[in-house]
C-alpha cells in the first residue's frame, strides 16, 4: 500500500478492484464467519471489539462487494446414500471448446456432480461427483458424458477417501 493511503486512495482501490480495502477488523470478521457462518452479530461484534451496528455494517459491505458469496450447510453425502466418490478426467474436442462454459453449466446441473474444473495439462475438465455405487456411477457417466459430441474421451478414477480444506483467512 502507498504511504499516502488516504480515503481517496481507498475509494479508488475499491472502484478499480470491486473489493474494499480490508483492515484487520474486516479480516477477523471474515475469519470468524468462515469458522462459523451461524455466529450471531452480537457474538461477532464482541469478538472483534465493535459495536453491533458497526459490525453489522461491515458484514453488509463484505456481502455487497462480493467477498462473502454465500453460506451453506455441508452435508456428508454418505449419510444420504452416496458412498462412492469419483473424479473424471475429460478431453474436449476443438469444436466443443468453443462452448466450454455451456458444457460446464450442463455438467454442474447433474445432481451428483459436485465440481467441474477447467484445467491445463493433459485433460480439459476434471469432474468430481458422488454416486450410490458402481452401477449408479456407470449410469451417471453414460447419461452425462457418453454420446456427447464435444467429449472425445474420459477416464474415471474412484476415490478411496476424501478431505476438504479451505483457504485460511489471513494466510500469507
């Protein structure tokens, strides 16, 4: 940050990037909400040393600028009968690459598909999904992938186990 980081510079930064200039309190609010999105404003404000109204305004600003994009309940798929996880490595035809965004949107619309990544390297897409069993996995791959002209090849790997991390707020 420049030595003359005044309110005008902060407004210019926010206008250029779409994100506000974050201070230590904003970072702490994000860190606490990432740990527990259900934290009440009263608890949050006490934890960061702000009046509840000031804390609420900061949280509203973090939502409005797009730094906070949502909250969700994380559900164990195995508890719903989806005991199998798989990753599918997909190659796309040159013609299919012109409509890659539409393809990704269509794939993520399949209820069992959790993530679709456009990647560099040997494959074009990596698709992460859950299934009830091997027959269900076969059904998903046949209905979602096989027969699509833009998909030239795919390779499926079944996951033995899975861990999920998240970016820690304030990590350098």
